[in-house]
C-alpha cells in the first residue's frame, strides 16, 4: 500500500476516551419500558426493541438516557405532564407503546410542553429486521427535537482481514454495528470502500494483480473495474455530488494525486487529471470538501507525511498545496466533514496514533481521542457530529463510533478478523 503507517500501540484494559470540549451539552432523556397492549410478542423481543431504542438515543450526540426507576415508570403510565417531569430534571421523555404488531413512539419536551406522536411502524417480530425501523423512528425524533441531519438509518462499510493477511473482504453493518454481513467474496485483498449511492460502492481490489478501483452493488458485491488507467490505483474518494473521483496512482511513475470527472449518470468524462505530483514524494488519502472545490490529501513532500489542501480546477490547472496540519509531524487519513467546518485525521501522538480534528473556523488542531491502540481512518456521519474509525493494537483491530459531545468511544464491531477502512453511507 502507498503508506504503511500502522504502528502497534499499547495493549491495556483501558477504554478509548474522547476529550474535546463538547460542542453542546447533552440533555437528560427518560426512556420508559415499552408498554405492551394486546401484542403477542415475547418480553425478550420487547426488551430487544428497547435496547435498540436506548442505544440510538444514548449515542445520538444530543441526549443521555437516564436509568429507569419505579416513580418515573408510574408517571409514564399517566398523562405526560411537562411540569412533573421538569421538576425531576428530565428534559425529554420518550414513551413507546406496542399495540398488536405496531410500535408507536411519543416524545415530550418538558421545556416547551410539546408532545409529538410519530407514525407507527409495523413489527415483524425479527429484531434484525425491525431494528432498522427503530433507527428510522429515532431519526425522526432527532429531526423533530434537534433539527439535525438524520444518520441512524444509514449504513457503514468496512474491511475485514482474516488470518490470511493477503485476503480482505468488504462488509456492511448498521450504524450500531449490528446486522453485519459480508458483501464481497473475492478471496482477494479488498480495501478502501466508499459509497457511490445507497446501493453501490467503490473499492480497491487486487484480484487481478495490480490494485484497481472497482464498482459493485451492495446486494451482490460483484465488482467491475471502473477506470481504464495503467498502474496502481488506490484510496478512492468522491465528491458529495458524485461528479468527481479522486484517487492515488503511479501511472506517471510516482504515486500522484489524480481526479476523474464523472457525468450525471455516473460515466467517466475524459481521462483522469493528474492534480498533484512532487519529486521523490508520495501522495495519499484524498478527501473532498463538500462543494468539491478542494481536496485535502497526505504528502511527504516536505518530510514526514502531513495533510495539505489543494484547489480542484475543472481545467486541469494545478494549484498550490497548502499545509494545514502543523502541530503533529506525522498525520494521515484526512476526512472532511459534510458541513465543511472540520477535518478529522490520524496523527502520531506520544508514539500512538490518535484522531485529531482541524477546525476550519478557528484554524485550531484539537486532539479527539486518547487511550491505547493506533486509531486511523476516521470517516464522518452525514450529521458532521458522529464519526467512525478503526483502532488497532497487537491483539485486534475494531471499528469504533464517537461523537463530539460524549466522552467515550463505543466499539461497534466484534469477533475475529482485522476491521479497518470504515466509511459512512449517505442518507
């Protein structure tokens, strides 16, 4: 691969912490036990539904779910009176009723007194299927209360490398790591997935020898080569509008940054444009600004690998690359937030790679994570508040979920295999 920057960190029973100054405070929310009205579902299934709800509300970046208690459960059975809940220090109340084979949720704001009932959803009795309906409901709650971009019903792609270090496949899961399934079955080395749409994705595969960029459906995972260009092709990145693809290739003799324009129907327009090259240097990890006018990428042209920004010109005219990560000497894997205000990246910090955030408004670089294990490959959710990354130590490599308002990162993948290169899907 272009950069081999995975340095093993410490192995310790210590959790990964998020220690940025929070963007906003978390509001206390009470989620009561689901009320069962004439349904035939077992209690175990109802508890599973509640567990999905609790996760979505606990880690939405806006609320923290307080523990259940008898007095509040009794109050929940009565009318939802704002003042009674407000006196208990509760900002929001979510009440769920399972009637026959449907779930209805109501959300109360104790600050405004507004009670909102959300459209009921059908329940199949299979938690793997119904959890996605729950994610949709929670997206509706977040949209109603916090006017935030939805994300809970989106999907995550990532790579799993098994015992064979030369074999890696693409997997897909929900935002909480559940419903994980293998997408590609190439028995080759597949890495760096990126969503093209909700149903298609790009990735790099070595199945025909040299690494090339392929396009595949998330349903069958069968890849078709995308760009007809000699040499290695690595680390694809797309503009949010999907009209340009950036990638790294050595077609010109060095590992350079290229851009491939696309038409509205997803077809290549002309030949790839070599956007940046520098003597005796290596480029890597491009990521577009939301409007597609700039690319952040990694280069070692001035010594250690660091993150630079370069304008993208439709004419192919090369702009000047400007260094933005100055606090750390080794930085990699940049990811531009969808709202354009932040850049997440990995940087060596006291010999361990941590996730850092560059704030475009202030020009400040702030450390996001601490704890053991090298943390790399951050990728933002559509709400620009959540992000995923992989953390690697000598024993494992797993995908973690974090947001800018909570002090802990949550491990969402488990089991055998090295998980890396997570990427978040579209709304």
